[in-house]
């Protein structure tokens, strides 16, 4: 039997279609590779290659260290202090001196730890670090880790943004975090450390938090920072801006530079942090806020010109008590009071009901907004130029 004639024609169409699709794909791949952030020419800006992190998570002395397991054991690690058959080392303070494995090492002790690192046991958790670890006999001192800035970022990125977020959002986050870190190093050269390892700087995880995706994103943006006026711009960021980012000067005091002056954000409305509400038992509120009695009424007072500056005004049987949003957040916790941008307050059935917008300080990049924009097809560069207007991408040069 003969096949109908039009079949080969259809095949040819399919073939042509497939070739066209392949060409489009190749063009796209070429565009992606040729516009990859790292391969572009950027202006240079002065900045560091290493950073010193105060390891608050490691707790105070004594510290118990153990060689981290690795496929290929690094010979010599801890070797001069620690015989290989006893892979545990204890660092403790006695009469103002550090005693390492029983030996008096004076007031300071520095350990160079190559990969795979050293494990520190603290409160039943095991943290892993590599880099230069400095221990001090000062009361309440924490170890300070010096490590390459890019290694630091690979341990920050997965703690600061869900690693499942779109690539453009993660790249923007990596650049913002690098800019923040570099600016801190430049600012704090004379102190014993540049950043802390929690949200007061940026959350720095143990080596085991680092994922292949985090490494690859950090690598794809290696050395790239935000700059303004020829200097590294501190790339502040927060979880959710509630619809408009906050001028840096309003949040932290001091002068606000144009890239940190605040912009509208249409990317973060999808999140439950955009518009939040919380219910606090009135007895808890009275106790934690130090009110003299149970309030009869409550309202939010807004200060003009800054929606992030607000306070709660309680009516207490003839007297009035005003509590700033900042104090409220400290007293009730940052999980409950997600931002200082209060919207409403009421009393219902023995509970204090509070509502607000956003999560965090609201300055700079809005992380959930970055995800929203990335899902609409924005690139990391688009996202950064939106949140930091007038900032210029640059490459760190020592
Ligand atoms: Zn936002």
C-alpha cells in the first residue's frame, strides 16, 4: 500500500520546526553565556578579598574541636598540636591564658584550618568551619574566622535566601550580600572582626549549609558588587518591604544615599509577610510591655512622612501609654511583630490583635520581591537596578 503523499510534507515541517527550535535554543544559550555577569567588563572598585567573622554560634570557651571528616584526609591538619590518633582538641581558658590540648598557648591562639575544616561541638550541635580561626583568652570571647570573601558568601547565601528561589533572585542576593560584607570590611578595619554570624550582619552558616547551587551562584557573580560614587555600596536587604522599601537614613540614622532612598515594590505581595496579623493574649502583652493595667482601648499612631515609624497608644482607665513599634518588636519578638510598619491594632476577646506590613527593616533589596520579579523574567541586573537606583555594578579589586 502506498502512503498518502502529504506525510513526507508533514515530516519536513516537523524537521524544519525542530531545526528552528534548536536554533532558537542555541541563540538563547549564546545570549545567556555571553551576558553572564562574570564575563562582562565592569568598572573596578576598591575592596577586600577576605573577611573576619565573629563566630557567635560557636559560644564561649571551652571549645572542643574535631577534625572534619573528608574523603582525602589532609595530612598535618592540627598535627603540631594534636596527634593524629587523637582527633579531638580542647581549648580552654585558665588564669587569662588559653590552654590547648593541655598546653599553655598564651593569650591568643591561631589555627589555620584547610578544607574540609574542623568541627566544633556546641550545645549538642556540630558546626564546621575552615579558614584561619583565632581564639582569645578575653572573657566571653568568641572565635574569629578569617576566610576568603567568596567562601564566606557561599555559606551566607543559603541561610539568607531559600536556595529554591529563581536564579536571578539568588544572583541579586549574592551581589547584595557581597556588597554589604565588603562595605563592612572597609568600615571596620581596626576592630577585631568585620561581621557577626547572625542577622545583625548576615547569617553565616556552617560549611555543611553550603550547597552546590549556592556555590555555583556565588561563582557566577564572583567579585561583583554594587557601587556608588566609586565606592562599594552597603547592599542592605530585608525579607519583605510591604510594598515600598525604606530610606536607609530613616532606619539606621545618618545620611541616605540615592541608591538607598527607597522605591516602590510590586514583587512581594504574594507573601504572607506582605500583610500580616498576629494575636497576642492581653495578659502577655500587659506583662511584656510593662503596662500598669489592662487597656480599655488601643490604636496605632503614625508619624508623618515615614510609614515605618509608628507606635501603639493604649488607653488605661484615664491614663495613656505610648509604646514605640521598635519597643513592641523587642518585647513581643520579631517573629510575631515582623516589621515596624504597623497598620492596625484592636482588642478582641481578651487578645491584642496587631497587623502590619513587611518583614525586616525594609531597606534595600526586598528578598521576596526579588523572587516575584525574577518569576516575571527580570534578570539579576534588572532587580538590582530597581532596588538600588543609580548604583553601578563593579568588580572588587584589592
Ligand atoms: Zn517588596
